[in-house]
C-alpha cells in the first residue's frame, strides 16, 4: 500500500493511471496491470494505462466477450481467479499468449452503479486469496474511479465556462466586470454596442470613463455596503439607475444591478445594464451557471488538494479498513478525533470511494457560521423571508442532493437547529426559511467533532436522539502520538513536497531527526506536523531540516503596523520574562523526552547542552518531575 500511495500521491490524469498500474504490478508482484475505460454500446474496453512485463502496451482495446473482464463488467464486483484461469477461459487467445495463470479485476463505477471501466492484474503464477490484498485492491480501484471522475469534472468546468461565455456573448444587456480598483476586466458584446467601444479598448480602463462622477462615487458607496453583507446577499439594484457615458461622450440613463463576488481572494464587481423587462430571467441564468461553475471549481480544487491518507501503523490501517467498509454503504458516519487528525480528509475519502462520488461533497463548518445564519446556510431561504433576503437561496442540503454533506464541528450546532437536522436524517426532508412547501432530498450525512458528545448529551447541550442517529458508524481517528513511525513517514512526504514547492533540495531524515519527531507530543497532530516541517524547510541549512528551531523556537514578533516602512523592533524582555521563557522551553524538552535528562534520547541532547548544565538550570528554575500517584 505504501509503494502504491507514494507512487501515485503527486500524479493526476494520465500520469496517475500510468503510475497506478506500474506501482500496482510492482507491489503485488504481478506480470501485468491495467486500467481501462468501458464503452457500453460496443462492450469494449480501452486501456488508459497498460503495464506488462516491464513495458507499456499502447493503444490497447479489447472486446470483453468470453474474457474474465466480461464477468467483472457484468457482475459489477471484484472477480478473482487465483489460478487455472486458462481452464476457465480456454478460448481466450490473449490469455494463452500471455501465459496467464491468475487474474483479479475490479469495476470502476459511477453514482448509479454504471460501469466506467475496470482495473485488473494478471500473473503467470497463482495470486492467493488474501483479504488484505482484496481490501488494498478495492481502495485503489475506488481511487482510480475518483480520478476518472476528476477528469470528467474538469471537462464539466470547461463546458460550464463555455456556456457562461456564450450566455454573456448572447445577452442583450451590457454586462461589465470590474476589479477592486473599478477597472474593467471583462465586457460582453452587448456592452460594446451600448458604449460604442470595442472590448479590447475597454479592458484595463477605469469605469470612470463610462459614468459620470456623481454616479461613480455612489457606485463606490454601494460596493462598500455590499461588502458588509454576508455571502449570497451581495447584490442589489442601483436605486435610480446610472447615467452612463458612451465612447463618443454622449450620456444615457440606464437601469442597473451591481453584485460582488470573490475569486482567488480577489474581489470583483459585476454591473448589468439592462432593460427591466428582461432583467430577472437573464440574471437568474447567469447566476445559476456561475454558481454551478464555482461549485465544480471547488470540487475540482478539493480533488487536487494535497494530503493523501498516508500511514502504515496498525491504528491507521484499521481506519483505512473502516473507510473501505463503510464507504460502500449509505450509513451515517460520525468521525471523532483530536484537532488536526484529518477528519475532513477521511470524510472526503469516504465520499470518493462511495457510489455518490460523481455528485458533490458539500462541506459545512458548523463552528464557523454565526448562529443567526446557520439555518439559512443549511436549509436555504425564500426571497423576503427575513430582512436582507432579497433573493431565493438554495441551502447546503439542497446542493448536496444525491451526494454527500460533511458537517464539521457538529458539536457546535445550536440546540434549536438540532431537531431540524434530526428531521433530515430521519425523513429526508426540510422546510427552507419562509417556504410553504417541504423539500425532499437524498443526502448522505458525514459528521465530525473533537468534542465529547456523550458529555454534551448529559449536560443538555446536544440532543440524545440526534447523537444516536449520527453515531451509526463511529470512526475514531488516532492521534499522531498513537501512530508510531507514521510521524516519520508523513514528515518525509511533507518535507519533499514543501522542498519541491520552494525549489530546494532536502536530505532524507536521519535517525536523530526521526527520534526528535517521535519524542515530540504533537498536540496539533498532522496539521501541526505539516506546519513544523514547512518551517523546518524554510529555515533549512545545507539541505538539512532545522527541526530544533521549527519545534522549539518561539515565533518571531509581527511587524508594527503603526510605522509603515520601518523595520519592526525586536521585543525587549525583562529578566523575569526571559527566565519564564527558559523555564517553558526546558519543560517542553523534558516532557517530549518523558523527563529523561541525559543520554542519547535525553532532554539535554535535544536542547544541545550538557546534562549537568540542564540539571543545574532545573534546580535554579525549581523544575521538578511531577509525581504520578
């Protein structure tokens, strides 16, 4: 599993499939491995990547009739012939030519159970029936299906962008996009006609050229007001419209809408100058297509995120086994664990290995949304449902229909909303705010928390019936402290990843560095490890990670904002403060080494000082090993 994970962790698209089959054949010790795409109409398979006898087989396509692949496609299950494959398929000439003895294949399926393709291996020796091999094979077949899905999402994004472009081009009203300096970044053909100016002459020009001074100031005020509104409510009609100016200097009155959106941490403004009779229909089409495009972009970005589930410790392998088992079902999963253990990554892995993987995984952080907005966020609202609700808005459960919703920090969900969530779990229905009709949805729910929910139940902070509905399949993630050598494996992967981004060369971890990592307590788990390794790469010298500084040196003081252009002065500490800093640093080293002072694994070695010096400073600072009763 480690070889396959590491061999495919950084690859996508065609390179992923090539790396998958090559590493799959190597890991399982088979003579051949391949991943295919299935064509239903012709009942043929076309290889996306085919590795056989140490070389690539190009342009491979086969009719599945009378082959073991046919059984994989028709049964939609894992098919394993451990030996004597030619006795079962005596007329398969390709098996004869390959001298095949054994075969194992797994279908790649879409959300409706349709076959996308398959992944298979063959060997000239028997392939024994081992549950562990089957589990690994199923996990990577699901990963291959997810990659095939990702490429289709990528194509869908391109299609949506083309549709948005065609819609903008065909709109009868002028549509102009502005950046945060109110310079034009996009204009449709109708805007060219409206302002008598070619788009390439408008791009990168200030909008002040096309509107009078008073209206420009009013537009800036409206934009500032929109920025104070919550996401989803950042649009409005411009009262009284605008007085626009054409390229020839002539002015004309225009009714207009203004809306704000953020892309790649940059704010943009969209102006639509239009005939009022056509306003509603065109605006809804544009917003619908734009929202769908952004949803696909978010899903594609999530699929590209680095942070595969890596690890070989017994505790973590049990998690992978649980993921493989529960992913195939629609059961509700409650993921628990300390902060930074990777709860969202596990939720995404469950979704990508499930039959719902072609539909969205919608993520909601219950702790990050104000209590006054979370009901609207989850269930949506109708226009006019409350002050500021100028438009109808779909909630997260509606967006997740036929897919999966991940409710992170579920322990922070307000008590008055817990009954409504329970209704969705039990009945699959909810009422948007201000709606007279009930909405039915088919959503799989994954939830996560680092809270003690049973304690919350006993204190009345969490409904007992909701807890039992969520706790159908509890999945506890081990802390990094419980994962043994996984901390070293993860650190190595993170180090190489950050080094590649920073275009640096980092040497592999040596035994002292590995011991340093394993002796540390990691209260922030994998997230903290990732941050520490990034700091260690940044401060590396001569290709060697600076772990001591990354782990134990306090963060630098932030620059003073009140003196622009001046370097930030270093913080000056009193003698008492310096003594307290030293005391805390020594305590961290002692706790990391379990209060061992001297020796190869002692705190003195970690701190880079003599054991006698450390003992002396402990006496001065009155540091004593705590007594365990």
